[in-house]
C-alpha cells in the first residue's frame, strides 16, 4: 500500500476543513539530543523542511517566526498546534554520533494527538540538505499527493554544510556581532 494512501486513510477528516481545502501545518524547532554545538544543525534542518513544505500545493505552513517557540521546556505538540491553529505538527529531533547524524521526524495530529507518520534518516552532516529534501518530500507525500522537488546540486561537503548552518544560526540571532560572524561564515562556506 503506498504511504500516501495509507496515511491519508488515518488522517482526521478535519485536516481539509480550511476554506481553500489546504492542510495547515507547523514545523516545530527540532530537538538536539546531541552536543550543544550541534544545535545549528537541528535549527537549519527544521528551517529547510519548513521552506520546502511551504512550496507544496495543498499545504499552508506557519511561518518560522510563529512556530519557533522556546524549546527549553517540555512541550505537548497538540497544545502547541492548537495555539498555532494548525491541523498537523511536524516534530523532529537530531542526534550526532561521530560523523553520523540520526534525524527522526514525526507528524502529529493536533485534533487527537495521534502520531500519523514517522521516519528516520541516517546521514552525515554533509548530507543534511539531501535529508531535508527527502524528509519534506516524504511529509508532502504523507499529507498530499505532490512531491517536493529536490534541490539542484546541493553540496555534500560536510565542512561547507556545517559552515552554512552555523552562519544561518548566527544570522538568526539578529545581533550586530552575530551578523558579522554570519557573514564571515557564509563567505567561508562559499569558498568551499
């Protein structure tokens, strides 16, 4: 049985109750179960998935600014989903062990708190963009019939990917010094 049809049969009917028939989705910040220094990878992965899903017909995705709340305290995804006014929450986590990155992503129904779908991805840090594309495509397939187009020629250089994710993390801090560090890191990533 194809994944999309098997998931669609258990997705609550209220998922298509929006005026335009699209499903409302929020991508929560991914939890980092590894070292603190890997937090930028979790942040970047969630952001890439959010961006990719926002381009999928049939989905409406909450903006990063509204869905990226404080993650330092335990959270109930259903409660956050109700606050955000969405039908489905994308929740994920990463854990880095050596050069291997374990990414786990779940779709949770806000209506009843049931987990609708889950998938694990094992990759290197250099493959994080491919994981984001694969994850977004799998999520889109689980919630709709459209697939997300993979990014053209994404780099697999783990150092360049890490520099890019660190730069984006610094950029989102919105401090003058952080922006200076972000620019330097972006430039270094581009060189690679």
